[in-house]
C-alpha cells in the first residue's frame, strides 16, 4: 500500500516529520494551498502533488480563469529536479486552482514532455449540474 500525507498546518513542516515519512516510506504531499509554504521534500520513491485553490474564486469550471504561469514555472522546476529520485508521480489539480482542472493537468504534462489528454473524449457529459 502506498501512502501520502498532506500537512495542512505549519507545525508539521520540520525535518522530524520528513524523517518519519522516510522511515515509513510514505510520501510528503507537495501541495499548493492557501498561504502554506510549498514543500518539496522527497521522502519515498513516488510523489503525490495537489494543486488546490480558493472555492469562492471560480463560479464555472469550463475554462482556465486564473493565470498560474509563475506557479507552473516553479512546480516544473521542482518536479524536474525530483524526477531522477522517484519512479512515479501522481498529481491532482482541483478546479478551483485555475478554473479547469483538465486544462491545468494538460499544461503540466506539456511542460514535462508528456502527452496531453483531450478530456472531451473521456467525458462526454460536459456538465454535472
């Protein structure tokens, strides 16, 4: 079983926490969320990333509405630095991060030289509500 731990309070952001995760072969979740600092410690052989946003900032999730270029640049740099030390990377984009999670995921894939997926081919319903 693989385990990733996301610390949503600064009191957990210290070397002892990272050492415990390493001992248990658990991943520190790399997260962009509110005012928490970005953590990029590699604690096992895989990465788990979460890009979250403010729920009130977006009303419709049909397109990118917030320019996250600066964040993308920083995350791409940190991911590229970590890739030689991990076997797999799991990433989750919340719609609230930029407005449209499939487009955000595809942007990161393009930046890393991976094949983007046309979400319309996989999701024919278009809207849930």
